[in-house]
């Protein structure tokens, strides 16, 4: 039985005022008229991997709703339409009450609102404990304090979004199952001490850690396999990174303090090294110690002029030296396993030798290499004739 006409409810649900939409949602939740609900849900598209868990196509009555997730979420959970969904993105949603989420029994990955005022108004966190499979959570730093220790204990992956006001990493002592941690826009965070005890951690990303000065605490993360340090511009001692012997992928970007790689030799398991926008880096001699490396990216490192140490990386399959200032790549001739070579905007590069010996080479990109000699261009054309995909010729 409907307790309001469809036209009246639709007006509430499609209001531009969020409080009015909430009122409509609550009224709809009390209705048990199946035909009524079926009509309102016309055009529904469930998109667990999209920017929102669902939306309404233009033909649907709710396609004009500004706050469509807030309007229909509780009802969809109530009637079981979201019961099998495993991934839900509410990061851009104004949803303010999580109580209904307890009915999403298959939920494993959840992104909560990260923008204010939705973050400040969000309630119903206890309902997350009724999602037995929930293991991956993304949320605002301020929201984390509302989580129970029992829930934190279950988490395997955690992403914390900062907004320039929080300067701390929360108490993660209960996070005994955590294997992946990302600190996003954490420009006011000063110390990483709070993560030093995360012995199961395999992946760590620090994005825009402008204020972090020391990396010592991460040297205790013995299980770490992937480390991304983006714009940790105050860090100059990377010795602690060199202690992470289990590391398989290391990515460092936007740090002018790095001049050499003398600290990297102990990373015997490293398969991928990505260094971007580290304009102080000029000495890569110690890269020869990375015997397990299969992928190397040294992009926008404009002080690199000599790539010859790369010749010793016999297992290398992917090499990118975009926007470096190397003038020769003769060393590439020794990389017999190489499949992909990027040299975009290497404006000082003059010499590309004959690379016919690289029988595995499938992709070569020389776009913006404006100083190449005629002989080099001829060598590149020879590669193209033999089936290599050459870009920028």
C-alpha cells in the first residue's frame, strides 16, 4: 500500500534540496507497494565499478534526481537489489546515513564520502559490522575515528583521505590484518611512526606527503612488496627504503633531494623501479645491483645524461627514459629481453644504434627526439620494416 502518490514522492526525490530528498527516501522506505517501486526504479543501472553504485537512464522517472544515491539507496537495499554487489563507491555521494548498508551482505570493497559536509554529517557506522565480507575500505581521515576496533581488525586494505587539516595517522594498533595502506593528500602528516608495527603490510602509498621528513619507521615493514612515495619532498635519506629486502615495486616521484641511488643495492627482489620528476637525480651507477629488474622507468629526471649502467640489467623487458638528457642509447644493444622502449622528448639524444639484435622489441617510441642523426633515423626505419611498432618517426 502506498502512503503517498507517485507524483508527490517523485517531486520529493527529485528535489534540489538534500533534506527534502531524505524525507522522500524515508517515505518510500515505508511503502510496500511493489508496482509503485517498480515504476520508480525504471531505468535503473547498477554499476559497482563506477563512480556511484547505480544511476538512472534518461527514460527513468529518477533520471533527473540530483541526489539519486540518497534518494534510492535505502529502498534498493531493502528490496535486495544490491544484495550481491561486492564493490560500492559512495565517495562522491551525499549519503549521510549508512544504516541501510547492513543489508549488503556480499560487500567487500567500500568507498565512503570524502567531501564535506557529507563527511561531517555521516552516521550509522555500526552498520558496517553487519557486512561480514567487508575487507577493503576507503574513507576520510576524520571518519576513521568512528570505526570500531572489531571492524579495523578485519580490514585488509585501507585508504585514508586527508584535507589539509589532519596532521596525524590514526591509531592502527587494531589493524592486524592490514596488507595495503594508502595515505592520500596527507600534506600535513609529520611522522610515519604509527605504521611501523604493521607487520603484514605488503603495499604502502603515501601521496603528497610534503611534511614527512624521515622514512625510518618503514624500515621495519618486513613484508612490504610495493612502495609508492609521491611528493614526499622533504625526505632526503632513503636508506630505510634500502632495508626493505622484500620490495618488488618501488615508485618515487617529485623529489628533488635524490641525487644518486647508493641506497638501493640491497633490493635484490625488486622487479620494477619507477622514478618520476626527480630532477636532482644524476647518478644511477648503483642500479646495476638490481639483477631482478624487469621494468625500469626514469621519466622527467632531467639531470640523467648517462644511461650506460642500465646495460647490466640483462632481464629488462620494459625501459622508459622519457624526458631525460641522455645523448646515446648504445647500452640498449645488450638488453636482449627488451620488449618496450620509450624515449619521448629526449631532445639531446642523437644516436640510436642498430637494434636488430633486439629480437623481442615490439614497441619503440621516439616522439619528440628532435636531434636524431640521419643514420639513427635509418636504423629506426629498419626496425619498423621488421615488425617493430615505431611511434614518433
